[in-house]
């Protein structure tokens, strides 16, 4: 039976993919890895894994493999983390994978950007299961409805790679991938202090997140986690402000879903 599993690395990702699930038209469940996803998004079941943190991709992909037999489609919000984990899962299952889906024409047909977003390709897969990373900006928000059954599950994660430590920068700014307003800067900002003063200060005044170009990151002006673009984070804010940015194809590929640039 055709059925969709939404894998939510963070709780809000389940809400972001509810529109995709509605358009796909299949019954679906939500797997919440670290939190408790909403129960009124139209899913039949919410599966709470209760992980304290997201494991490394090698172990997590193997643990997800045991859940896939009941599903014809597996989807996550498109980001660096989901692409890492789901690509490994697709390899383990010898499955088809579609990345950065913007729209769909049916259960096996999807639209996705290619050549740094300069063209939109329609792709079809006949293999199962279909594993998809989705750009949620292409799908409308849905009205809250239903009351999902909630189950707690245990994922047996056995990773070969282990995270030995993590350091937080302690930022109070919104998450770049989720922010409604993003202010980004490029290499003309010259140094890290100027970047923080100009871009960071402006973003803080608007209650927004800070982004950067690859050139700014490569020059040491901004940290790697702020990079926006084809090889960085994909953003879809209501307002994207670019300062000192030429608008390269690589950068534009990461901001095309913004409502206003």
C-alpha cells in the first residue's frame, strides 16, 4: 500500500511538509526524531523517537532502514542534514532519491531545480521506495485538522562515527533556515567585525537571521554555518536583504524561494 513517512529532524519540519503530504494525496505518518510533532497536521500516526540529539548520519540511516517496509515514500525538509541521512538511506535500500522537490505531478513525478536553479527539471522514478527532500516553500500551508495517534518508538542507533563535542555560539537570532527575515552580506564587508556590525546589527533591528555568501565565508569574514546558496543553506524568508552581494548563480540558487529579495 502506498504510504508516506515524513521524517522530522525538528518539530516545525512536520508542519512545513504538511502541504506536500496533502498534495501527494497519500495517507502519511510523521516520525519526530527529537521532539513531539503536532498531532493536528492530518497524519494518521505521530511516531516519537525521543532522541536527545540527532545522531551521525551513518547510524541514523541504518536505524531508519528498519522502518521503511511499510512506506512507499519517505520525505524530509531539504537541508544539508536531511540530504546526508536520506542519501545514505537510499543507498542502503537501493532506492530512488529526488532532492529539492519544488512541486509534484503525481506520486512518482517531481519538479526540481538543476544547474544552480537556472532550469526546472521534471523527473520521474519507477523505483520504490521514493525518497524525497522537499523545499516546502513550493507547497501551501494547510489548515490544522485531525488528531493523530501518538506512539513512542525506540531507534537502535549504532554509529561508526561519534560526535565528541559541540560548541554553541550562543546566538539569540532566529534559525537561518526558518527565519522570516534574512540579511546577508558578501565579501565587500572586508572583515568579521564590519560584517557583524553592519549585517548583524541590521538583522537584529529587524528581528531577522544573518546569512553570508560563499565568498564571505571563504574569506573568513563569516562562519561556515551562515553560508547561503547551492552549497550552503536554502532559505525561503518573506524578506531577503542582500548587502555587498553580486548575485551569483550559486547564491541565487539558495534564495529563489524568498518572497521578496
